[in-house]
């Protein structure tokens, strides 16, 4: 979480990460925002669902700012180290180590290749 300001000013609703998908159950498009998992909105078109949710996010950002509550930093503005501590089963570790040795590459390179393909 961050405060409402970043190096360019206040976070805007457009800075956040959205998805829109059709819901047969709701007979509408449902939009969601990754940084606020409890928020969702619907619309008859993808555009309307997204527009509706961005309006909700604007309201939430204003409310959080007014109440001096923490505001989630948009995913696109976060810094990532490129390092990841990953736990896996001993069997999976063994299989990946054997595969990387067979291919003549490091285990790190193998895992990166597999992740990039998915």
C-alpha cells in the first residue's frame, strides 16, 4: 500500500489493472480491478462495465484520500526486483533439475523459459 501520491501526483482510476469478462449467470459483462479485489461492476458491453468500475474506483480513491487511509499502489507503478523465492515439492525440484541438466541449461533458465511460455 502507498499513500495517495506518487512521483506524478495522485493515483488515477486509469492507473489500475482491470479485467472484463462475460458472465452467463449475470447476463452481463463483469469488470474487476486487481488492486481492489472486492470491487466489481457490470454492464451490457465491455466498455460500459469498465466505465462503471472506473467510476467506482475514482470514488474509492477519493474516499481513501479524504480519510487518510492507505491506497493500493497500481501494479503498473510498482517496482519489482526480479527475484522470487519459490517453494516446491522435492519431486518437482528433482524433475526440473534433471530436465535442466539434460538440456544443458541452469535450473533458473529452465524455470524462466517455462514461465514465459505460460
